[in-house]
C-alpha cells in the first residue's frame, strides 16, 4: 500500500548521488530507474521510494505527484 507521505516524499526528495544527483525522484528518467531493477535499488527508504516511483511512472500516474510538488 502506498502511503500519502511516500507520494509527498517522491515529489520532493532529490536523488543524493549518481548521474542524476539533485533531481527530484519523480523526475528521474524511466531508464535510470529500470537500471536499478537489474542492479538492485539502494537500501532503505530511498530504494523503496525509487521502486514506488518506477511503479507510478510505468502506470502513467505521474499526475498523482504534481499537486504535491512544493506543497
């Protein structure tokens, strides 16, 4: 079950490392998130949020996140 707090975090949390450092999770390219599917998502909350982000993007539900940006 996706929690509303997780959706808000996806709208505001910035990637802390890598090629897309400082980009908000919902703005990460699909291909980048899919790369982690093969290699493993980071441990902890960041990895969980990235997995949820991928599910949101795959299902075309980015509009759920838009109202939560900078809210």
